[in-house]
């Protein structure tokens, strides 16, 4: 499989990004499936050298077996991952599935079972794992540079306008039609922490909720649409200030502007602000997902971690501090500083990273590294560089446990879960008690 053939199921922002990256790395994009003709046209026009067939449904792709594609990228809405994944695995296609892998444990388990029963690869897009920064950090920890991990602090700064775009005005605004914010936004942070620590989670607790983006916080003089609002030049979440400010900047065309309209022009963006959800006030109550959350982890062996995800930041790379028995590490996506307690020496490592770690710049290059790892796995039939389906299921189950804790106020016990690191002692899948 020197030239992997890839079908794209879901031609939105993520599907288009993965298609571009795969084509740039030598794959053939052979088919696209999306109910929106505009998105299909945008993907095909972005890849004019590819002979891409338009199919009506994933079932049509499955009916061809592997005659048309060797693998499929599933980038449909969160709640629509499981059915095509299971069906296409049954047809013999390898799978790269956007996170979260599914919105229920039953669906996630069925996806893992389908992949194993049909002997196909199933990789979830935990892009954080694959960045140069993460690989360097994992290598330092795995090599014992700071001894045993005792505790970790990890921050995901979503960014004020990013949260408003995706989780107030966008596709992930309501749990009923997507998933909890922790799952939709941070399932790969939980996966990343499990990979970093290398031990299964035994117990979690979590706190958070929807603090700011609520109707009672709407200013009295505010309008329902930002274009009509007297506060549009002063509000931090003004759609006119956010999106007009991005027009003309190529780094923001693919995301977020192309989400408003696949054909990015000033006229189309203005029309979207006038007519679509991205021009609405953030205080209308069209959203219910948490805008801030804290998760605490107790790992097997006694190590702990705290994870904070919040809307109220600049959009930037994650910030992490790792505390070990013989040293500590601080990282911010662009650099790593190692403090050796034995010598009291600090080593600073600069990492080449693109942009701010957002989808606009491929998560600092991590998207490209993920796609490369998947294509290499297809070419060599060696999936060891990819996170396994069982690892993804385990980390998703920790997210569901954290959500149970946030809603109930109770600590939630977990059984052992698989992790694939040199310092792992886990063997069995995770099960909530």
C-alpha cells in the first residue's frame, strides 16, 4: 500500500484538513461523503489533482468494500461516528476517527469490537500525542529524567473567542446534539495525561459548569445579533469584531472562517453574520455545555494530576508542569525546561511549533504528524505508532467518569485501564464500578 487510498466521510473543517494533509503526504483521496454540496465542492476544489468520487452515503462506500479506498477518515458530527465506523470496519476499511470516538460507552465498545473482529486499524484523532513537543516530553519522562512522576498540573486554554465560536455559537453548543465540553474538547487531553503518566486511573473527581454564557448575563441594551448591537465594538465576544478581524488573514481562512461559509469572502462572512448562528449574541441561551472545568485524577501507585480547561484565556498551547521524584519539567508547547534536583541544573529545550496550537495552524503541526503516522501504518501494516482502540476507549471512559463526578458531586472509582508506555503496569480494560 505505497499510495494509500483514503475516503473522507464528513467534509467539514476537520475532514477537509485531514484530506489536504493526506494528499500532501502522498495519499490519494478517492471519495468524499457529505450531505452539504457546498462542503463537497470546497473539498474537491481544494484538491483539484485528485480524482475524487462523490458518494451519497457511507453505506455506498461500504458496498464497494476495498475497491475504492483502503481507509476512511470519519469526521462527521460527534454523535455520527459510531455507525459509519462499525459499518466501514465490516467492509474491511481501516479507520481514522475524529475525537471523540463516540458519545456513549456502548458505541465506543462496539467500534473497538468491530475493528478487532475485522482486523482493521482504528485510530482516534488524539492529535496532542503526535506533536514534536509531546513526543519529546514523553521521551524525557519515559527515560526517567525526573524519576517517578508524583503529580502533574495541566491547563487547556481554549481561548475566549474560540469557545464562543465552537461551544456557544457552533456545533458543540449543546450536549444533546454533540457531547459534554470535556468530551468534545478535552478527550485528547485526558488521553495525553494517561499516556504521560503511564498508569491507569483509579479515581476521578470533577467540578465545573456554565458560568458566563447565560441569558441573565446579557446586557440590557444588547441586541440578538451582533451586527445590530450598540455594544459590538466593546464586547469581548462580538461576532463582528472576531470574524471581521480574521478576514484577509490566510491563517484563519480554513478555520474558523470556512466554518461560517466554505467559500470565504467578505460578502459571504457578512451574510453568515446576518443570517446564521455565528452572528448571534452569546447570551441568548442557545448553549448549555460547561465553559470551565477542573478534573482531578488518582492514578494507580499514588500519582495524581489536575486538569483545568477554561474558556477565559487567550487561545494558546497547553501548559504543563510535571513533578517527579528527582526532577521536574515545565512545558508550554514551544519549549521544555527540565530541572534536575541532583545537580540543580536546568536544561531548556526549544521546540519548533507553528502558530498557537489551534485548528487554524493544524494544532501546531500535530495534525500533520497524526496523518503521517496513520499513512505510515497503512503502508507498513504496523500500527505501533498509533494509539490503540483500547487506549482510546479507556481514556474516554475516564472522561465519562469525570462527567459523572461533575454532575453528582461524588468521587468516581475506576478499575484499571490499558496504557501503552514503557512505565505502564496496566493490562486489563477499564470498568467503572
